[in-house]
C-alpha cells in the first residue's frame, strides 16, 4: 500500500509540474541516448580481438627502423625469414604463422573475381579459432593445394556454403593454380585485425621469383603472429630482441664499423588485443583506432550524463522550497525522513525510466545514420546483458540526480516551515545551484572549443595544398597484373585518344595510400657505406604533367629525349649505362646538394637487386620537384627519388575535362574489351585523398553532434532554472517596477544574475580547452596554428554568453512585462 502511495504521489507530482517534468525528462532522455550511443562506440573499439580463445597469449612483433636522417619508420609487418629465425632462437614460442593478404584473380566456371586471399603458415589454425560450417579442418593446412573460404565468398562463387570438394583457380600473376575447397568457415567478426576471407598455406617455392615476399630480410610483406608455451613470459623475448636482430639480420651499410644492426632495427612485441588502439605502424591491413579518441568520447559520455543529472538536481533543489509545506505536512502526519527520501528518490527514478523509454527510441531511430557516419555496425542486443546494463545506468542516473534534492527536501522542519507560512531556501542550496551551473557551462564551453578545433583541423587537412592537383584525375586500379602489363601501353594510348582526356600516366602507388619503399643512394665521391636511405616511387611518362606538379629545376621524364630506367637484369648481364632520375626538394639536403640547380646533371648511384648481389645502378639527375604530400598529413614528407617505370604500373591515372561519368564509361568499355578477365575498378584521386580522413571525419561529426547535445541539455536546464527564478522573484520585480524600474532594468538584473556563472565557466574552461587541444593537435605533423585555439576559446565564450542571455531573457521579459498589481498579490 505504501509503495502504491509513493507511486501515485510521484505520478501526480510529475504531471502537476509539467514544465519542470518535461525539461527534466527531455534532458535525461537526450543525455541517456547520447551516452548509450557513445558507449556502443567505445565498447566496440575496446573489444577488438578479445574474442579469440588464446587472445591473452597471441602476440605480434613490430619493427621500428631508425635510420639516420629519417623519421622512425614503424612497421606492423616483419620480413618473411623472421618467423623461422624466431622459432629457432626462442623455444618459448609454441606456434607461429605469417599472415599476408593478397588480391589475386579467382576463376570459377569461367567467371572472374578479384578478392582478398590470405597466405598463412599451417600453424595459423593452432593460434586462431575458425568456426567451420561445412567441410573439415583436418589436414586442411597440410597441402599447398587446399583453400578455406568464408561463407560470404562461398555464396558469392557457388550460391551456397556446402562447397567442400569444389575446385577454383587462383591467379597470383607469378603463378596460376587450381585449389581444392576443403572447408567453409563462418565470416570473421568485424572487430578484429585478423579476418581472412580465404586461407591458403604459404608455398615459399612458388614465390621464389618474388623473393621480397618471404625470403628477403629487409622487405616487409607479411605480419607475424605467435603464441607462447604455457608459463612462458613475453618479456624474456622482448629483452632478447637486440641480440636476435644482430645475430640474424644482415648488417646495414650505415653508421660505420662500430654500429650494430640493433641500433637501427628495433623489435618489440604487442599483444593482439592492443593492436587496434595502440599500433603506430605502417603495414596495417585494417584501419586502426586511437585510444585517445576512445578516452575523449568516454569522457564526453560521462559529461553529458553529468550535465543531465545537474539539470535534475538544480531544478529539484530550486523547487524544494515550493515543496516545503508538503514535506512538513507529511512529517506532521507521521512520515519519517527515510520515507520521504524513498519517495523523492522514487520520483527521480520514475522520471528517469520515462526518459529511458524515450532515449531508447531516439537511439533506434538514430543508429542507422550514426553507423553510416562512423563506419560501423553497432546495435543494442536486447537479448543479452545490454538491456540490463542500460536499465542499471538509468537507475544510477536517477539516484545520482535525485540524491541531493531528496536529502534537502526531507530535511525541512515542520514547525519552522508551517509557522513562517512561507517557503524557505538555504544559502547552501543556492550556492550549490550556482556551482552546478558553472560546471555545466564549463563543460559545454570545453566541448564547443574541442569541436571547433577538430573541425578546423579536418578542414585544414581537406583544403591544404598538397603540391599537386587532385581534381579531375581518374585512377584505374588493378593495372599491376601480368595480363594488364601485356597491354599497358595500348591501354594508355587508347585512353589518351579519348575526348576530354588531357594526360595519361602510370605509377606503382596510389596517392593517399602509404608507400614504404626505400632505396640506398650515394653520390660521386661517396662509398656505398656512406649512402643514405631515401624513399622510392616509380612513375611513368607524363606523371608530373598529369598531376600538375611543377618543376623547381630541370625537366620531367621525356620519351623523346631517351630517358630510361636502369634495368636490374641488364646489370646482372654486365650491361651498364646511365639512367635518368628525379628527386624531391627534401632529398637535396640528404644527398648534400645546396640548391636544386646544383643537383641537375649530377650523378648518383643506387643499389639494385638483392643486397647479396651488390649491384649498383648509375643515374643522372634530370629534375627536382617540390615536396609533395602523397601520404597522410600525419606523416612528414620524406626525401624521395622518382624512378621512371617504362611500361608497368599498379595504377593508370588520366586527367580529364568535362563529364566524369562519360570518361569512366569510355574507359570501362575499353577495359572490358581488352582485359575481360579482370573486373574494372577505379577511383577518383580526390576521393582517394578524402578517404585518408574518413574515420576522423566521422568521429569529428559524431563529436560535434554530441557536443551540441551537451550544450542543448545545459541550455534546457538553464531555461528551466531561469523560469523558476523569474517566477520566484515575481513580487520583488513588482516592487521594483512600482519604484520606477523599467522592463529593461528588470531584464538586465535577471540576465546579469546568470551571466556571472557563465563568465566564471569561461575562465575555467579556456585553459583546459587550450591544453587538451594543443596535445591533440600534436598527432598531426601539419596542423592549424595554435592561435586558432585561442580564437575558438573566445568564440565559445561569446557564444555561451549569447545563449545564456537569450535563454534567460525570454523568461525575464515575460515576468518584467507583468502588471505590478498582480505581482504584489503573488504571495
């Protein structure tokens, strides 16, 4: 009966004070919805690779190349020979496997597909769990002619998953082979950095003509995973890495005779669960996360909930004086303080549960757009512990928001309140509300500044001059395959003749994708040991014309002038000649040249073939270009040479004018006519560049949205508090008007009352915002100037003040315009 009384009383109180209830429920609903959506994102980011049975015991070595004169190069891949060397030197390793993703052509019943296939060692299945839905894993990895497909590829190729025993052909370019499907595995989870679509055992003999794949000590083309014997300590391996490197890696030609290989090749180990948020490396097969981003969003979620709870607490304590008579009468009728605390906490929890229903509706409506923005597939699993956790969260928020008001309300003394026949409010409650308003706006201003800086940096990254023209350039992928190589020049000439096409070229890289190729170069008068490590990119004729890259000195490659590369096979056959080469401005200093003009015509020497062959190619520098941002703005521009690739490239690029759709369709028709066995795949360079920052852009949008919600919730609470304050001061305002105060004077009085906490909030938020954003901007090598942060702080302060004024003024005007006669009869 008592519980029913509590419920009825709470229900009546909620509907009796509809404005108060609506503000609180709406604020809590938005706060809970935002918190739930952020929690889904944070949980997903923290869950990567935790589902493997051996997750705590799966490790990946990383390599950092610290070559003199270059920024450290962090690699998530390791050279092919490292696996066998580690198994030999470290008996604590139980199982080990290399992991290399390739993109060959798959042929099924005269149908051609291009898909990812992962090359692994047989012990892959001893480390990672595969859920087999048809076929068997028994002996599956023992034959180089077996393949395991996931269910998506099985459906794609055969229309069903019961395909064990079927045959498909895989063309890796350097060899073509039939494979027997021995099993179909369930699709891997998305929250993993190990999610193969198809698996084949590595046959090193089949890759001997491409020794860089698995046989070269300084070529990183596969990741390495291993597990330890029971009781083994990974720190023992970490401590032994320097000796391992010196013992196994060939000596590098840097640093003199006293230098050790371990001075420039530093190995470390990372648990698989740490890769997503902590890896700093190049060579990742999947987009990584950022632990700072996760921490920021987790903090935003907490702050939003705190702001919503502060609203509830502020409005409840403000209304406490209005309920003083009700509390006193309940006490006179025998209610204990405990009964009153339970009643008011119950009201708070009930209001929060109402808000939870609205919040879940908001989440379900917003999730599709939310997932599209951040590139994930987040859902609430109501059949799991998700719903219970959400209810407990709402229950906790209700208790948090209602705890202080409940204790304040239950503390009123009946004799004092009823004798005075008025509502009294303690100075402590007023001061608490003042402090809470300061906290709300300090948080809101900090979020405003942070959002502005994030968006400013994203805009800077998108609009920064990269040094080349990304607009109206079509990139044709899959050009590096052997079947395309045979018709490369034909394709280029046919595309050049198309209407609207102004230039065509080719290269071994796609702008926007990292390139980690390097070569050792030395000048005349230097020995090989004095050489420097410089980045290397291969380009075709008209490359610099196609991308509108100007010359600082010299000229670009020209077929008419006989420019050519030095072929390694010619060097092996004793045929020596001088090739042409170009370099960027950063390479000048590394090679000892004082100006671009000085470098033109100079001779440099570059290593060729495998290190053990000791081959040296001779080049004449014919051109110098500016430093170009081909990679992400998170990395510095490295010194680079641009070698001429006579008739091969991974990407064909064509600059065009006019309708891009028409150009694409013309090129598609040509491709399908000349290369019917390879599906046509293309991208626009401008889109490829934008994809570098797609994750950051989505997170920036999410950050802006949630920051906006936090500010809205704070303003919602301020509106309710201003409305209450204006009503409470109705009699005072009436007296002031009788004494000659104008409407403007009254509004100014009330607005100034709420301006003071906003000013204090600015003084608190500015230094925090400045420091936090300065640290965040350090993630970018090229970033906005720090004075922009100061500007955003001032803008946030002005905006917060204007918002507060507009919020308060609307209520103040209503009371200030009222007839003083009614005001004086208010109490």
